[in-house]
C-alpha cells in the first residue's frame, strides 16, 4: 500500500502528539491502522523498569487482570518473553517473530495479539538510550501485509524511539511532580497572592483547601482573604496598609492552635510573570494531624514518653518552657526536667537544635 509523503508527516505528527495523550498514542494508532488496512494496531510502552503499558486500537473490553501479571503468571520470567529478543528497528512477520511449534510461544501469541482471528502481523521494537522501549504490532485477519506496509513501519522507527524517550521523561517528571505535590500537601503548605485590598489574585491547591475548610481562613464574597482570628485579621490589614505605603515588610501571623497553623506575610518577588502583580504574598504552613497524633509520632521516633513528646511538640512551635508547662499542667521544675530528658534522648543541645531536628524529621510530613 503506497503512502505519500504528506500522509507520513501526518502520522509522525500524531505520534509525537500522542506522548501527551491519555491514554497515549490512540490517534496515531488509529491513523496507522487505517493507512495499512490493519484489523488492529497495538503499542506497548516500557520505561526504565519492568512495567508494560498497552494501547490497542480497536480497544478490547477492560481486562480483569493486569497484562504484566498475566505474562508473569502464565509465561514466567519477564526477561525471557519472546518480544524482548526482537532486534531493534527490524520489522518482523508473525512467523519470524514467534515459533508456531512452541506451545509457550503460541500462548504468548494469543496474549500478545489478544485476537485468535489475527493470522498476519507486522511487529517492531525500538528503544531510546535511557531504557524506554516501544513495541508496535499491526494485525490482519484475511490477507498479509505488503512490502510498503513494512517499509512504512520501519520508516517510523526513529520517531518511535524519540517518542519513547519523550514519554519516559514525561513519566519521570510526572512521578517527581506527584511526589513533590504530595510532600507539599503533607507539609500543609500553601500560598495566596493578594492585591492592595487583600483580594486573592491566585492561590495554590493547598491554600484553596484552607479556604474551603474555612476553619482559620475564608474568602469573602468580594474575594478578600479573611482570617477568622480577629488578631490575625488585624495584622493582615496593617500589613496591607504598609505595603500600600510602599514599605517592604515581613510579618508572621499565628492562625490556630489545633491544628497549629501560622502565616507569613511578605513582599512578592519582583520578577513574577503575568500581567497581574500582587501586592503581597501570604504563605500558610502548619500541621495536618492533631497534636495527639504528632505527639505519638514523636514518642515513637525518639523514644520519648507521651508527656515528653507533648512538651517537645510545644518547644518545636517556639513556645517557652514556662508557657509549655502551663499549657500541659506541669510545674516549671517538672517541665525543665522533661526538657533535659528530651534533649538527651534526641541528641540535641537546646530549643533551636530540637526545632531543627523535628522540622527535618518525618514527623513534619505526618
């Protein structure tokens, strides 16, 4: 089947666009299936790991089991699967690809094609330098593919390798972004950008969660950021007045005790992109879990008693020993004795050192 240059360019464009698809490469596979008059087209992607992702046109009903699990359970070691032995960038017919007299390979054929009526196929494997691989397979039921069909598939090898590399990097970046976002959520950290009237220009996902919960912060009908605490709202109002007067200032605001939540008001960076320039940025940070839960985590991590852990938690919040004693119902002498035990068990030399240790520990992520 002859393919003109313009059609090939369309296929290449669809292939590279497909790296951003969900699932990826559906449009590319459909175009390729139509160009080669194939009954089915399928693409397997494997990153720098043992996991396989499969996209098939036309799609089959959702499998009850994962393809990787099926291969492992029915065929054993993944590294020994027949498609791993294919030479790079070479187009294989079905008979070249698999031995019809080998029962194990016949079973693999049924799994790989997932269609017992497919009698003819063209298959190719490509790879990119960092370990990403793509297997592509075209199948027909009635007639074999032509030489030009095989040539088209071979001509796409270089672009498929580039697509594999692009998709591998996107998957790595998605993983990093997902882990980073989860860490930020666990740290209970968010930010608001405010104009001169205190209206919210933009905010992070976690900041939006603070507003939706409406326990410490809320958004007024006219879009202003409002602190539920009158003292905190007063500090926010005065800070905005200072910024309107041209002062470059930083203020800290305590929002709540349970869970512990603080806000830092500061001047925004001068090089922020976009047309809307905020007058102030409010960073909000605090604890997601209750004091009881965090005290238990501290006790488990550092071998503290619950009372010692509660005191350590207060110290990590910047509370003095005298203030913490009153909050916990302890005498000052008892609180001082507990603090000495805390420093000894944690290997710290004082309040500042203990604060750094706790903020750097996994307790900060709970």
